[in-house]
């Protein structure tokens, strides 16, 4: 092995089901085979979705029956990596020393360990980094051939994008992708044919339910569609305040009427703002089944609800008023994850300064703080995103925004 690559490393692994089975373990640094690439993990971010694999283990839809009690998995699916050793097959494709963003959702069947999956892996069409593919809360990670073959290891564009911004391009790209799943059928005049427009209705009323980190990004991306009204409903006072701080001034400057409210007040706010009509777009940025169901009630004619948060496998059936679909053309869409194109679009937005991911960082730490970070996310103690630097050992520190300079400092630069 090359001089600078150690024999062993620390990795945050799930070794069963539940938070008690999440632990930082010393494991071997694997050597890449011909079709693999070994990368150093520059940083990794935590996501509310990490709780789902921790709580569901083999039952999680991306685990396909793989049991972490038998085959521990390294967690972490949002990150920025640098190849340090490239297998023979990828020598002309992947550059040692260049930085890459990871698109964790890989539209492929697994090539390795098929016996670990239910039915020997038959019928699997999507696998993911941080699930059955090695994850990013580790000092090093093996990138499997499916990831590279599906264009899910994406070189950063020219410029000086900090590691944390590259890592956050993944969750932001899920929001970009999700909003492009909403569509409206537009008629420019009674005589012209219908056409479909992707995204939030321009000049309409958009509602975001939940102002967690993902809800905040939904607000940011929704603003690019220039709705007349943008309503954010969130019960947590501190989170509403964060949304006001982030977007109040910008919305005013863009001529968007931003209204922050609570679930209790929401119906009367919508009635007042839309003259009783209802909203054109609703984004459900949380994973609670009754709220998904309720979201249809907020829609006006032609309105679209977008189920962004996933719900539990045993609590996922909702009822929809079929008369409203028929007579009022309301509809529902949803998406999970993003495509490489969404990451590329997001990285371009970051590189050009249109999105500043540093605003959303509210905690940083070394790899020894990764478990605490996941716990804080589970308890909704985080106002924004948490970033882990695997090469560093440092407790979790709460912060109010993060920058390239601060990142250099924590990395000892
Ligand atoms: N579709 C995707 O590609 C994708 C990607 C990443 C995350 N997600 C999912 O998005 C969801 C949101 O992620 P997050 O990190 O922001 O989660 P989070 O749990 O931090 O935030 C959810 C917010 O919803 C609020 N809330 C609770 N009840 C509410 C109500 N009745 N009305 C309005 N708000 C309410 C909570 O107070 C909280 O602030 C999660 O379910 C996550 O798994 C989806």
C-alpha cells in the first residue's frame, strides 16, 4: 500500500438495528481491486434519512434484505472524496488527487456480495452509498464500479468549491430534482393547446411544510420559480426564525410575499392569501403520513402536492379524495434522491454563488463526533446541516454558518 495510506481506519458503522448498534470501529483500509477506486473522504454530512436505515436495518428499501448485524455497513451518503488509488480499469477515467462529489443513489443491480441480498439480489435496480455500498463516515471509502459506471462519482467543476459545499450538493440536488417533478398544465389562452411546465407555478402560491434543513432548501429553490406567495409552515419557533433570517430580506427584494406560520394557523393563512382558493404547490418536507394526507386539503384547483419526505414501511397508506382529482385536477408527485444531472446543476449553482451552502451549516466536528451528530439529527436538535471531517478528531461544535476559510482552519491549513 502507498506510504500515506494507513493499514486501518475508523469508520462509523451500523452493526444491527437501532442507535445502540451505531459505533465507531477500527477497520481495515481496503485495497482497490481492478474495478474499484479507493478515496479519502474529505467530509461527510448527516441527513435525517440516516435515521431510517438505523431504525429499519434490513427492512429499509435500499438495503434489500442485507442484514447489518451480519455484515456491518458504514453509514453516510453525502460527501466529498479524493481518489488516492485507482483500480486498473478506471485509470483513464478517474484522476488521483482530483475532488469528486458523490451521487449516492446508484441505478444499478449490485455486482458484489449478491448472496447478502434477499433473493440473491434478483430484481434490484437501485443500490446506494452508505447503505449496502460503503459509506462516507469513514477516513477512506472504496467506490464500487456501479457508482462510477452510472456516472455517480462527479468531478467538481473548476474553482474553489470547499469540501463541505461539494458534500451538500447532494441534499440540495434532491430538492432541485424534487421540484422538477412537480408540473402544471398551462394554457396561455382559451384557443392555445395545453403545455406542461416543470416546477413551482410561477406567480402562484407555494407552500412548504416543515422548515428543517431540507425544508429550508425547498424555500431557497422555490424562490427561483418566483411565486407570488411563499408560505412556510413549521411548529418549531427557532426553525421559523431561521427561515425568516435566511429568506426574509431576499424574498422582499425578489418581490415574493414570504409568510411564516404554524400548522395551527395554516388554514386561515392560506384562505386569506388565496381568497379561499388554496395553494398551487405544496411541498411536504417531512416524513409524517397524516401530514402527507392533509396536504391535499391545502391545494386549490390544479394544485400539486409533492411528497418529499418518505414515510415508514408499516405506516404508508393515505386516502385521497377522488372527486377532487376528477373535478379539480389536483395531483400528487414524489421523488427520492436525484440524478447526476441534478448534482451537476447544483454544483454549478454553488460555483457561481447562486447558492451558498455555508449558510446552512450549524455544526461541525471530527469523525469521533459523527455518532453525536446522528443523534442530534434524530432529536431534531440541529437547525441546519452537520459536517464531519473524517481526518480530524474534534467534538461536535455548534456554529452559525461555515466558510471555506473556517474549513481550511479545522483541517489544519
Ligand atoms: N426525497 C428526497 O430525495 C429526500 C432527500 C433527503 C431527505 N428527505 C426527507 O426529507 C424530510 C425532511 O428532512 P429534514 O432533514 O429537513 O428533516 P427534519 O426532521 O429536520 O425536519 C422536519 C421539520 O418538520 C417540522 N414539522 C413537524 N410537524 C409539522 C407539521 N405538522 N407541519 C409543518 N412542519 C412540521 C418539524 O418541526 C421539523 O422542523 C425527511 O423525511 C427526510 O428523510 C428526502
